[in-house]
């Protein structure tokens, strides 16, 4: 999910050439991470692999941590847009709650199970160095988004959202996936893992059966 850190690129990559340069820097960082490990992630090595001068790299990023954070923030924003679009469809006849939940979990998992090994290595690096305020804000934003959509729909199959419910749901889902990534668990990317996550989330969302 999007992370409001104090970091911003030194120079905003608005022009196509600048965007291409930043994309090359991101790709180079990912390749180095998977091929040579985190110790290879220096600004000099990244610039060399990207085919740009170190001065050009410093126009956008001050440190390797800035590069990693920018990559993770970009990925979080992309996933959040997908999830927000999906949640906006909750209540449509073609998207019952159970189907919505399965798709929600699939999108979230896809951000980590389907990405290339280099970017996954960088995600792990960012998570290990993640600042508490950044992580907390991201989780709060996700919880508020889910609660607002569920409140808007008021579907009979779903419990009325409460702050406690949204808190537990987001932390349970994201914490479990995060642990699987950091541990390089073999369950990541399997149907069984996805099914268990769906089952867990549904238990938190579903309306209680009448006595």
C-alpha cells in the first residue's frame, strides 16, 4: 500500500527521457539484487548496470535506500489502485462478496508471488528497513479503504464494518503474506495458501448466522 515517507526524488521524472532513466535504474537494482545479492546494491553499481552516470542517478536518488523505497512505493500504489477499483464494485450482481474476496486476495498475493525475484529481493530489503510510521500509515489507509467500501454496500452477507474488524483483517492478511515473503516460504504462490487466506478473511467478514 502507498507509503508516505519523507523521501521524494530530487528531480521529478515527468519527461519521457527522465522516466526511461528512472525505469532503467529500477531494473538495474532488481537485477543486481537477484544476481549478486544485497551487498551489490550500491549507487555506483546500480548506475553502472543502468548505463547512466553516477551524477545522473544522483539527480533522482541520494542513496540506494531511496531507490528501493521509490520502487516499493510505486508497486504499493499500483496494487492499491487495483484493490480500490475492485472494492468499488462490491455489491454488483456479477461480483458477490465471496468472489470479491477471492479476487482481492489474488491481487494482493500477485504483488509478491508473481513479481520477478529481483524485485522481491528489494521488497524484502525495504520491509526489513521499513520505518514504523510508514508501515502503520499504509495499514491504516488500507483498513479505512476496506471499511468505507463495505459500509457503502451494506451487503447482508457481510458484517457491518467496525474499526476492530478492519484492523484485524488487514493485519492478518498483510502480516501473513509479509511473513511468507520474508521467510521465502514454499507456500507463497500456491492455491492452498490463497485458499487459506480467503477462508481466514471470510471468517472475519461474513455476517453471523442467525441463532
